[in-house]
C-alpha cells in the first residue's frame, strides 16, 4: 500500500539479522543483503516481561499482542495486571465483565504521570459506573483498519509488530465473561514474588485470596476456585487468575544491531543520539524508543518512551538525514523545546506539559492546585515565579495558555492565584 502511494519507497518485510556498519549494509532474515548510504534505526523497544516463557503471562506492546489479549479476555473471569504505566492505566478502566486485580509497586496509581493528588482524583472514577458517552476525539486518529491479516507476520510470530498508538484499544472488545461494568482491586506497594501454575500451587499447599468485594465483610478468606495461574505478591497476598498482563515498561530493542558495531549506549540501554539524531556510528541514525537523547536538553523537555515522542523523533530524523545528504545542517526541532503529551485516562483528557512532575527541580519549586471533583484537576509547577510545567486533567482549555507561559518564562509572581476559577487566564494572557 505504501509503495503504491510513494513510488520512491520500497518496503522489505523481513527481520534484521545483522548490521555491518563498516560495510554500510544490513543482513535480513530472508538471506538478503541491503546496502545503504544512511540508515535510521527505528526498532522501538521490547516489553520487560515479569516472566519469560510462561503461557499465562502476556505482554502488550504491539498491535498483534493487543489482539491476542482481546482473544484471551473473552474467556476470562479474572485477570491480574502488573505495572503502573500508561498501558496499565488504560486497561484497568477499559476492561469490562472481568475482575481485575492491579498490582503496583508505588503508593498511588499512574506514578509515571501523576502525583498522589491526581491519582486520587482518577481513582474515584474506578469505583463509579462507566458513562455511556465516551470523550470525543479532537485530533487525528490512528488505526490499523484495512490491514490484511495475512500480512501481519510474514517474518515469524516471535517478532514485534507495529507499536501501539494512542488509540490502540479503539475497536477492541475488552470484555470478559461476566455481566458487569468494571470491577478493580488495587494492591499498592508490592511486586510479584512468585508465579505458580495450577499444579504447582496445589502441591505448595498455599492459600489464595478471593476477590475483595466488601471491605466491611472479609469473612471469606480463601478462594475455593481453581485458577490456571496464581501470583504471590511481596505483601504476602496470593491471588488466582486466568492470566497475567505484564505492563512493567520497556527496554530499547538494540540487540540486533550491537554485534560488531561500536555504538555508545545510554544508561537506559538506548543508542545515544546527538541533536541531529546521529548515533556514534557513521551514517547511522536512530529515532524513537530505541534511542537515548544525549544532547543538552531544553529546561522544559525530557525524553519519555511515548508514542507521540517517537513520532516526532522519526519525523525530525528524516529531516536530519536529508539535510546531511545535501551537506547542510538544521537546528533542533521546536518539538524538543517543550515536553507536551496529550492522552486519555479514565475517559478524561490528560495534558502533560514541561516539568509536569517537577523533574530535576529538586525542592526549589512550589505547586499550585485546582480540583473540581469529577470534572477537572489542574496542577502547575512554579519556580522563581515562572511556570515550569503543568498537569491538566479534564476539559480545562488551559493547555495553549500554559504552553506559552512556560516557553516565554513570563514572570507570574505578581499575579497571585493563577488558578482562581473566576479569572479567565486565556483571555488575560492573550
């Protein structure tokens, strides 16, 4: 399809076996050798599974594994989700008709994105019934509609498919076997201690807990049902379930490219890239989750392995490669001036700007908060009277105004309570 639209593009569907950077060529799984002038590595990242090789542990990283998750969920009465990132946050809210036990290592949900206050604001949504009306999309939607199933995996089932975009669960029927909306129990400050298959658990003589239904009535202390898999947590609680979702983050997918090549790696294992997206190896660029930004960052930007940021990096890397081919250089793209991420959690619009969690600011900052239960949560990070970051949950209509205030570093020390609902900030700073 891509080749039909762009005659200058040739698509080769095969896994990469080896990169020979000195010879400027790559070897693919079908035995072919492809010579390049300039190469951009966009191999993404691999999920950090809590247990490799266990048929009851599923990692959701690409569109194919999301389809497999949907298939497994249709037969499930109870699942366990391990992790506290974006995919875990989306799953616990979207799943219906299935008990969900959510184990996180932090004190509050969404620790990657939120502070405890925002987490409490969102947690109340897990208790309430899900609304019929979904939040309207006010941006371009990304789907895999029309993709031919036979083209999904020519190169083998073990390889990663295309990464999950912001609308990955749209069109998926995330419903279990039960007839209720969502039913979620959260276990905080814990990790997985051990996973047992059904027979292993029977031999161990251990007891598993039933799904906590009523905090006031915990008379039933042992789950009588036999489950395919059991999870023992570090808080000494054990639960049985139909399968486990491992949503514990990702690691850069660099393995196919390292052998025989002298790449500089970041502390997180990514390929270090400079401000032109160039790696330490001549004529090899990298973009997205596989790379680690090693240029001096803007005071309001940080790298996070998010789909939106990977897309920006890919677009900018293409410009850098084209410029280098012409013997030109270009300035760092404006998208790296300010961290900005727009997503949806628990059917709320969520906007994260700049140093939204005061990353790297130490104790030298103050927070301003505004919260209307069930409607909006606004947090602003201030330093020396200037706005450094913000978290906006709900339809606040403040993102554009705050974006300008952060980038312009306007002195706001004389304006008092910026978040006073009686002040029209958008009009005031227009």
